[in-house]
C-alpha cells in the first residue's frame, strides 16, 4: 500500500489499507502482526511511500504515491507526463508554466519587495523576505495528479 508505521518494539513495517495518512485518526492503537505487541501511535508517526521525479518541461520536482507506471499532470506547469515502470519520465503534452518553479522564490521576493515598498524601506525588507519564503514554499515538491 505505501502507508505504514514502524513497530515501536521490533521496528518492522506495519502497513495500512488506506491511500493517505490523513485517513487515519490522530491517535490510534495497532497490534504488530510480527511481534504481537500492541501500542499507541500518532498520525505524525505514519509514513507514506513516495516516488519522486522532475518534470522535463519546468524542472519542478513532484512525487506520486502509487508506483509507476502512471500517467500524471505536473503540478507546476500542467504538462502531461508518462512515467514508465523503470522510472523514466516521458513528455506527452507540453504546457508552459507562467513562472518556472526555480524562479518562484525570486519572483516572490521581488513582488513582496515591490508591495512592501508602499510601506517604506522596512516594509520593502519584510516584503522581500516574506515574498521569497512564499515563493520557495510554492515551488517545493508537490504531488502530481493522475490522468485517466
């Protein structure tokens, strides 16, 4: 499945029959099928197996939660990509991003500085920092949506 916790006693993977960690309660009890110990776990201990790739169009990083092969849409530029079983990313339909994921921190910083300059030099510095931070967060690795 790809959603699991590590047993607190024997450190083996205990897998869950869910697609995402968010489907589990915040706190839950699990009995390890290997060592038979029962223990309490928190959702923050749950791990999701991911496969990471880079888009050949925008160079943005993205991940999928199901193993390849898959046909997906890049979350950064909306290009349609095919991921083969051996992990090769093949471009099926090219779409150009408005702003490249690698340029988002710079564009965010400049936009923040411009807006912040309306409040003076202190506002410009704060805007520069906040805009850069928002740009960096928005260009991070995102989950690709599966295409039919």
